[in-house]
C-alpha cells in the first residue's frame, strides 16, 4: 500500500510526463532538487519510448554506486 507522499510523487511525475515526454527524471539525489527540473544537476534522466496502444507503464531497476571522491 502506497503512502501519501508516494501517491503525491506518482501524481506529480505523471503530470510532468504529460508536459515533457522526451527526457524524464527518474532519480533525485537531493531532496531540494525534486522539482522535476530537466537541467537539474542531481537527477538522472532517461528517455522512455512505448509503441502501440498500450497502458503506459515502466519498471526501472538498477544500482547506484558511490564513485571515488564525492561524486556519484
């Protein structure tokens, strides 16, 4: 069961996807940058493509590792 903040995030992301379908921020590394800014330095952007008349859906899995120094 999703909590209120997860539901709010999903709603904001869905609204954002309607406006900017080419580049999608899927990971925010800093809570203060979670304003869905395309040029945000602390976000990871992907381009999602789906063909045909299907319900939009996507699952992204992976691992983020800390690099040497203070950079991810």
